[in-house]
C-alpha cells in the first residue's frame, strides 16, 4: 500500500462524506462518488461545513481547509472513479441488491490489487462478497458517526477474506489515528449489537409511556455519563439505520427483545429519519433540537422503573453475553464502546456497579417481562458469585485477551 494511493468513497451521505473527510485530512487523494450532482453537492457541503467548524474554532487554518477540499474530486461514474484507486469504500444506503451491483462494477473496474470495502452496518458482508468474482479482497470497514470524530473502526472479515488484506487495512487505519478492531461477520458486529438494542429498549420505554423523551435522554446523560441520550442518538445515527440494524439482529437471533418498536417503523415510514431529514424523535432547526413535544404524547405511567438502571442493566448483560458467546474480548468491547460512541467502558462500569447489583436488576427485568432475551447471562451470575467480583472481571479480561489474540474466523 503506497502513500500516494488514491481512495474512492462511494455514497456521499452522512457517513460517506465523513469518511471522505477522514481520508482527505490524512493527505489522501479521494474520489467521492454518488449518482447525481445534487447528491455530490450535499456531500461537498457536509465536508465544507465540518472543516469550516474546525477553522472557526482555530483548529485548522483556512489554507489547510482548502488543501483538504482540493484533495477531493467528485464523480458520478463509479467505474471511472475507482479505476486507479487502491482502496474503495462503499457507503451507500442499506440495500443489498444496490450494494451487490456496485461491488460488481467495482470488482471489474478497480485495479486487481485494490481492497474493496463496505461500510454497511446492517447487511452481511459475506452476502456482498459472494456477489463478486474476487471475494477474498472484500472486507467490512465500519466507521462511526461522526466519522471524523469517533476513532473506532470495525474491520470485518468474512469466511472468504484474505488475512493479508485485513492486515493491510489495519495498518492503514492505524496511520489515520483510528483504532481498528477486527471481528468476524455477525449481525451488528460489536458496537451496533450492543448499542442499537440499548437504543431499541429506550424507544420501547418511550413508546410505552414509562417516561418522557427528555427524561430518558437526561437519565442516560446525567446518571450514566453517556455523551448523549439514546433518542437523540437514534436521530443522529438515523432512524432508518437503527431500524435496519434491529431488523437484521431480529432476523438472525429470532429474539423478540430485538424486534423494533412500532414507533420506530412508523417514524421511518413517515421519512422522519432524525437529524438528516430535520425530524425524528426530536425536530431540528440548524442541526439543533427545537422545543417541540415529539412524535407521541402519552400520560406518564408510573411503573416503578428506574430508567437508568433498566437500560444500563440490560446493556451490561448483553456485553457479558457477547463475551460468553466468544465473539469478542472484554478489551475489544471496552474499546469499541469507548472509541465508537464515547461511552464509559462497559466492563469498568460493571466493576463499579458490581455484577451482583447488575444481576439483581436483570433478574427484575426478566421476572417482569418473561422474555428469554432478558435472561441473565450465566457468566454474569458466575461473576456475581465470585468472592472477589472485581478480580473476577480482571481475570476475564486477561483470559479473553489471550483467547482472542488468535481469534478463529467463522
Ligand atoms: N462532523 C465532524 N465533527 C463533528 C461533528 C460532525 N458531524 N459533530 C461534532 N463534531 C466535532 C466537533 O467539531 C468537536 O470537535 P473538537 O473537539 O475538535 O472541537 C467535537 O466533535 C465535539 O463536538 P461538540 O463540542 O459540538 O459537541 P459534543 O461534545 O456534544 O459532541 C458528539 C458531539 C461528538 C456527537 C458526541 O455527543 C458523541 O460522541 N456522541 C455519541 C455519538 C455516537 O455514539 N456515535 C456512534 C453511533 S453508532 C454508529 O455510527 C454506527 C452505526 O452503524 C449505527
């Protein structure tokens, strides 16, 4: 991989434009692709606004901003754009047929040694790879929103992917000062598998009148110290993206707890995708929420539920289940949530709250709902029963770091 390698980013929506900015800022020549001049214009203005903010804060000079913008060339012809690129990242909306057709074009038009990556958050990378003649060079490269800010990038290998491609990509991402974490292809990967069900649970509590929109968001910001509340975060990510991830997870697990709440599907039907369309759980003007009352008004029902305990308890139980299923190490989950979402490291939070207390919360939720998806993880019970719970978490961290240093593909 040479320093003057060109990078193509196909799709100039929120994520595609953010990824374009990341590479252009790092000095790469970027070919930004979309299917219309209007879509390209939108991408151009996202990058101009984001870098403009850095200039106005004195973090970038106007000359540097211009140099970043000058490194980006805009194309509507995908084959032409990728013909001399060493890395192609597709970031169009979540439609498998569309992505497969783009990958077929790219597979034919790109140089033979180019890496073909997709930023999909909800589709199987394997299904995209299977559509091309050289699936061994197809890989997932999953950035987080806002891409210029969040340092985590999940690198997803399939049963086809060449290890050398993964290693090259990991080195390249480290050079961009990102923190790559390599995982196998499974619904939600690490972060969305933990984050989006948490958002889904918050939506469920909201729709069922457990608390107001503001109360839910405030509880998670003030008590859990998350950078933003789950409903505001759904609006930032896009309700369409949250819905696609939940549907995929539900399809793969058949766990009813993952099923999207009706209000989420209705917001998407109504094109209320969140910040990008100006309305979602909140209504936005100039990128900031206004004082409206949100999509539903329900009398507040008092069910004796503490929002923070409930959402954190479910989320930590899911983190422990992920370790138990041997998908990721404690370290990778901590890094994923801290660097992808700027949330406190979940296993540090577990230590602080204690597995015993979290088990008590989760048992309460399970008793109330009877949903198998809310059953406490065996491993959570083991940690809660340890003589020294903090030491048991440390041992788990060390053991899983060791086991995942040679993580098998699958
Ligand atoms: N583009 C570029 N930069 C942005 C930005 C954007 N859209 N939004 C904010 N920033 C930058 C700001 O310029 C600022 O930079 P400096 O520190 O260099 O000045 C920094 O981010 C902090 O911004 P603000 O001070 O304006 O606001 P904040 O401190 O409240 O942070 C936030 C805003 C970065 C969005 C923060 O609230 C956050 O990290 N929230 C969590 C977001 C999250 O969880 N993202 C992951 C979602 S999951 C996903 O994306 C994957 C998927 O597939 C669904």
